């Protein structure tokens, strides 16, 4: 279980469960059909929790290129490792989204709305406005990264000994992603993770999905660059306040 393998597996699980909850809500004839935004945001938050539990001990559970880049900007992660982490995250996202399609194949076939099927794979804006959409992704990711940079370890006050929380240590980031989704996710679907959007978008283009829509490549740069810019700004502000 190397850092590379753990980033692949962690990101694949993230997309399997995150894309899976979207499929359960938007595809026809699922038991969870039309269960709404609260279910989607909760499912994504719990997907983050599970992914971090798996990958955390081995790679730090970046599972997001914006996290890897921001930690490098902050001096907390070597730049030389960033490309390998991003490659693993992209591979994991592509594997996870493919697994969602296989799992829900019958329901994809039963769903006529092409945009709903695309939504299982990648994000799209509620109102298409380039600056607003970019700002939404940048700000959401800024909140994600800025908060992560200020996470603290549990300690015993008398001795200042750091104690591990085990798998419970993944809960704060799950609550963070849940909060971002509930409060800031309504404009663009809160990708806040370039691999989470680009990897599945590639698979949407490649997989033989029945009556699928175009993969909306004209929008695809926003959930890539927006999160990266927001993440870098979060790291720079943290450094400025240090």
C-alpha cells in the first residue's frame, strides 16, 4: 500500500460513493430517486470520510490535486511528489466513475434525461456565468483548503503529547465538505477537486452510455482552474498570517 496506490484507491472510493449517491438520486427507478440535495451532500461528505480513512495512513489522503498543490505551496509537501499524486488521483477518479456506471447501468438505460446522466459524472452550473462559476469553485476550495491547513491534532494538555484519533480523525474533513456542499454547492455543484470533475468527465465521454449528452468541455476548465487558484490563495494567506 504505497502512497501512489492509496491515492488511487482512496480517490476511486471517493468517486464510487460520491458519484453513486448522485446516481441514486437523479437516475430513474432507483430506490433513492428524487431524494434531494441533502442526500447528495451527505453522501459526498461520507464518501470523503471513507476515502480518508483508507488513504490517510499511507498518503495523507490528498485525494484531490488542489490539496496536493496547496500543501506544496504551503511548504508542507514536496513539489517533486505532486505529479505522481495527481496522476494517482486522476486514475482513481476514472476508475471510480466507471464503477458507478457499471453499478447503475440498468438505471442509466432507464433514464431519458441526458443531463441527469451526465450529472452523475461531472458538475455543471445552475446558471452559466463564467466569472460567477469560477468564483464559486475558487471560493469553495479556498474554504476547504484554508480550514484543512488549520486542522489541529488532539493532545494531552499536561504533557502536550499528540494522540491519534484513529479513523475518527477523518470526521472533521467530512463535516467540512458537508458544510461546503450545503452552503456553497448550489451554484456549480461544488467540484472543489479537479480530479473529481475531470476524471469522470473523461469517462463520460468514453463510456458507451445510452443517449448521453455532450461532455461540456467548454465548461470543464472551470472546475479545474477554479479549485487550484482557490487552494493556492488559501495557502498564501496561511503563510502571510503565520
